[in-house]
């Protein structure tokens, strides 16, 4: 059913879809479905291999597993994307994500890249990817490695701190009490929350320069990756959030994408040689004037 739905989405979006895979971060979800949390990763790997076989569509899939059975199973449609839409395995701290991604040659999505535990293992995660890729004869690509982290930036740090009074306390409360992840300090003071999240390296609540420094830090720790994804949140209201995205798009990401390198180099070259060009242009104008007035 999941494979069929992903293929349908692939057709509906004409290839603009990506399949993300993970064992599930909330123990409460596993409890409600009667799943032993300690088995989630093994169950994910077993299901993932069956889904890959279905997506390949080379033959009917038969599988007698520990928690599901497939008999002559096949999809109703082949993927719109050829040979298949992109697939990424999520990773936090444990090596299960990169092990699975490397084995099958799919992308890695590091959801915990900026929390301390996830940050510390970035380099080792990619090493696991390469080792598993070599073991199983697959190909992995750093350009398809995505790192995720939360940011909210504004024209000044003071403005950014003011912006996040809108929703940061509720966000921290959710992760402390529901998701059971210590992503913020146990305080109700927004400034203390923001200070602690910045100091830990988990988040950026500040300016364009702070965002640049965070991405540079991730590049150095990981050894290089393809894409930084700004985690969506509602720390600020809609207008302030949109402005944060605009600042990221206009002033942060282009520096790492090299988007403006050619244009800036061309500008600097023209500016440096401006006296020479202006002298030549002026001489050309004067020649034209003199030629006009010269006797025929």
C-alpha cells in the first residue's frame, strides 16, 4: 500500500516527490500500534527491502517475513520518475540510517545534524555509508546527503529574539513533554531558551552571519554535504518567518552555492578596468565627432 501510494504521488506531482524512510521518532506512536520500540529499526529494514523490490518491478515479490507476508505482490503502476523517485533514509545518532542507505545506495537525510549527538557522528556516518556501499556494490554521493537544522534569522539578533516569542516556548514544550527530546532548557524565559539553543549549536536564532557560520561549521564537521534543509517551525509569525526565509535565500545560501561568484567576478573586473574602458569610449566618441566635422 505504501509503495503504491508513493508511485501515485510520483505521477500526480510529475516526479516532484521524494520518499523518506525512518523507524519513527515517537515511542508513543509505536505504543499505540503495539510495536516493540526495540524492533522498529529491524522492521523498517525488512519493509524497506520489500518496498525497493516492488518499486523495481522486475518480478512479482514474495516475502515471508517476521511481521508481514507478500505473495506474488506487484504494483499497479510503475514510477513516473525513471528509474525511480529519490529515496532517502533518515538518520539521527545511531548508525542504522547510514547502514541502510549505504547498503542500497540511496540518499541520507541527517535529521539530527545540529543536536550535539548527531553533530558529533556526522563524519562517522558518512564513513559507514562508504563502507556499506563498498560491501554491497552500490554507489553513494555526498551531493545527495542532506543535513537538517532549525534557523530563524532577522535583520538583527534582537529582532530575531523578539520574533521567536511568538512560538518558541510551545515548540520547546512539545519536544520536552511529548517527543521526549531535550532540545531546549527547562525554562519559560524565551531569551534563556534562545541563548541555550544557540550556545549548544542546535539552532540559529540571530542574523545572516550566524546562519553562515552554522553552515560552515556543518561543512567542516561532515567533510562536505549536498544540501542544508532549514527545519520548518512556527517560532515566529508568518511575516517574520517569510522574512527569515528571504534572508536565507538572498544572503546565506548563495554564498555556499557559488551563485553570485561569476557575476561578482565580472563586476569587479569591469570596475577595476573602468578607467581604461572609459578612456577608450571617450576616444571613440571624439573620433566620431572629428570625423563628422572633417572636410569631405
